[in-house]
């Protein structure tokens, strides 16, 4: 369904989120009536801030996205801030439907493509906040900030 995307297979999700040395990520999973996996939403909570950092599933499944966002909000009743970064317009509309505010239309990422002869490596990507090294650094900063406040 994507023109360009980071391969979000088990090895990637395990390395990026389950084995992160400083952050804890939660996986919100959606299954169909036959118990088949439909989507995974990766979430990181820091105090009263909830960050939706990654998505594995169809990007235009608005009802599924809205349902998972609603569940995420319900699961974190004390959160005061929910944030998400995505380059996908359909996904952005689903988040807006759930009350999110769109700060910009495209995330500000530097993109390097391994696609041969890709004349416009920064265009046509499906990107989430977790695709950025900034998420790894923010998670580390949040962890150290928590330690200072305890």
C-alpha cells in the first residue's frame, strides 16, 4: 500500500521498541473476528504525555485507526497530551477525527533512500515519529529527566 516505507517486520519492531535500552513501548494490537492481526500501534508514555510513535497496518483504514486511537485515549485517562507524527494524509485525517490538531502537513525529516535512481528520496514516504532518530533521543532524554525528578 505504500510507495516508500521503512520495513516494519518483527526484527525491526523488536530491535527498535522491545530492546530499546532506555524506553518502554506499549503495543496496542487489533485483530479481526478470526483472530488475524490487523494492526499494531506502538505507544510510549512519559508522565502525562502519550506518544503514538509507530503504526503497522493499512494507512487508509480510518475506522480501524480511529478505533485504536479511541482505545489508546481510554487506556490513558490521566494523560493531558497525546501526540503523533505521520506523513500519511488518510491517517492524519483519522487522527483529526479523534480530536488531534495538525501542526504541519509533512513531518520535517531528512530521508535517505536505498532505492536505486531515486531522484526524490524525500517524497512519497509513509513516515511515523518512531522512524526518526529524534524519537530514540527523546525517549532517552525523558528517561534521564525522570531519574532527576525522583
